């Protein structure tokens, strides 16, 4: 797997975890009747970053699809290229 794709997947996993933790923190602040404006802003930035990472991963994966050839059996294999 492409190193960039691996790093993107790690960042996406980290951001998803951070989003869950931030949402939990907001719930706790609301339950304690404390202002959660800054926590909500952080959550929105994290969510926006997550969207960007997922879109970038999709673009990389679409580009990688061009490197494979569909076979009648439904399997995929890399095409043979000549070096010269």
C-alpha cells in the first residue's frame, strides 16, 4: 500500500478518535452547564480536517484504481509493464 495512503488512514483514525473525545467533552460541559463554545469550535475544525483527509484519501484511491486491470472473474491485478 502506498505510504501516503497509510499515513492518511492513520490520520483519519486519529481524527475520528479525537472527534469522539471532543464530542464527549462537550456533552460533559453541557451537563455541567458550562460554556462549551471553544470546545465546539475545536470540534468543528476537527470535523473539517477529517472531511479533507477523507476526500484526499478518496482521490488517492481513485488514482490507484487506474493501476489495476479488471478481469472477467472479478479479481484485479496490476498490468504488466515493460521496462526499457
